[in-house]
């Protein structure tokens, strides 16, 4: 809060999630209701996160939003859905609790400023972290509690899963108003069909082999579905296919499934493995995708100890090396859901309600509040 108490400022962070049973296809485009349930792993915010500041001020003329340094169009329908829902819940809460409660903040406009600490590269789920963070921060600002994944879902489907940490399930629900289409931190009793049942069993019994195989099969099926649409949607490139080959040959060499890949709506691979296999697998990646010698760091995020690669493994994999095929690897681990940032120096908006360090003016050529994974 600023000194005159007229403005309230809140900052929160939210994580990226990677689906291992993927969401693809909607039964309702406006409410964003999926045709199947999905399951994801929330990644740690030390490596990948969105930070959002929301200020509510009686001097603001209109709602405004700045994304990654540029002012964007607040009238985007998905942003409007989230704002409308949070304001509706805030009004309902105040009316329910005490009709006399001061609700002046509800008539005030908001300024929103949001940044990612990771590149908005294809398949890195920036819309999931972005909308989860937006909804979580708006909820703080408007004093809204309760099941917020239903609101985040209306920004971007996968965003509802970023409202929790660890393994998260998005239940497709059956109601036409979408009230039962929500995320929950993993629960065994939910009844879901097919591969999801097997995945839930694998997660509960900590069966990495089963988890890894189901993850790869679901990724392959998702990309097969994309290829089987007309015209086809092609997300994977030559490097993606080489990574798939590398993983299968690596696992085959060791006679067990140590590593799994999954790909979202883009060519970037997300690799799951157990901690003890990280140095060896990374070394294999480095050997078959030799990095640029003068480029930046090849491994970002959590440090990875060095390992020596055996000649047997190199021969068993036997792929033609692809120099610079991979620019870098972000090493991370599962992590918690959204967090409130208490330190006021971390607010992205200053006491005047404008971004502290970013471009303040709207530039039409960057008017890309995208409805896909690569944008907000
Ligand atoms: C997921 N993806 O479960 C899947 C896997 C991509 C691959 O969420 O709700 O279709 O329209 O913002 O853009 C794709 O995201 O979702 C997605 P909406 P969109 O993570």
C-alpha cells in the first residue's frame, strides 16, 4: 500500500507446468472446457516463473496491462474473462459476508504488470504461468478466496494446473457452466478413464518406469493427433526427433527406462529423469548436440555435476552429432504453486501505478495477447 493508503499493490509469482497426460481439444471454446482430463507436473519457480503486480487505484482512469515490458490490449477476451470473474467473486463475497462492508475498491480500475523469468519460447507454457499468476494476484488484490483454478482456466486451460504445486490433475468436469472443470493437487479417488488411471497409479507408487513410458506415449499420441488433423499441425522439428531417438537408444543401452521426453505445442523437449541419472544423460546430450563453444551457458538453472561418457554408450547411441542443435538446457525440479511476494521492493509497479523498469507506452506492433502457449 502506498503512503496515502489510496492504492493497494500486490505481487505474486506462479509456476510453469508440463502436462504428462495432455489436454488437447475443447468442448466449449468460451468457457475453455476440455474434452479430456489432464495431469501435469509443476516446475520449480527458482528456474521458471511469472511475476505479476496488481495495483488498484482510485486515480486510475482505466484497466491497463503491461506484459514483459510492453503495454498490451486489456480488451482481450481471455483477460476480460479473468477480470470479470474475480470482480464478480469479490462482489459476491462482500455481499454474502456483510452488505455494509466497504466495497469502494471494486469500482476502482487496476494496473497489471507481468514478467517471465524465462524466454517465451514455444512449448514453455508461458500462458499457463501467466494466467495463473494474473488470477492469483487479482484474487489477493480483491480479497477473493476459494477455488481459483476455475477462473484461471478461463484465461488458458492449462493455467488451472499452475494453481497448485507438485502433481496436479485437471478434471474435465461435466457441467455446461464449467464449475466442475477444475484443478486439484493429486487425489487417487478421482475416476478418470484410460491412461490417466495408469498414470495416477504410477505416481502414487513412485514407479518411474511406468510414469516415463506413459509420459512418452501420451506425448507421441498428442503429436500424432496433431499430424492427423488437416492441414497437419507440426510442432516437432529435426532436433526434436533426434532427442526422441537419443532417449530411446539411451534407455535401450541401459536396459531400463531411465529418461522420458514430452513435447507440448513447440519443438522444445521436456525431459524427466531421476536425479542420479542427470549427469550421465546431460553428458550424452552434450556429446550428440555439441554446444557453441563461445555461446552462453549450456546448462542453466540447477548445477549438474560432470560425468564421463562411456565409449559403449556413445557407440550404442550412434547418432550423427548435430552441432548447436540445442542452444541450452534448463535444469530444474518439481515445485510449489503460486506464492505471494511480501517484499514491496519487488513490486513491478511503482507508487504512481506505472511499471518501474519497462516501456510504458502501448506499441501497436506488439499487440499480441496471443491465445496460444507462446504468449500470454
Ligand atoms: C497441455 N497444451 O496440456 C497441452 C499439451 C499443449 C500441449 O495446453 O486453453 O490449446 O486455448 O489456452 O493454447 C495447449 O494450449 O490452450 C495446451 P488454451 P492451448 O498443456
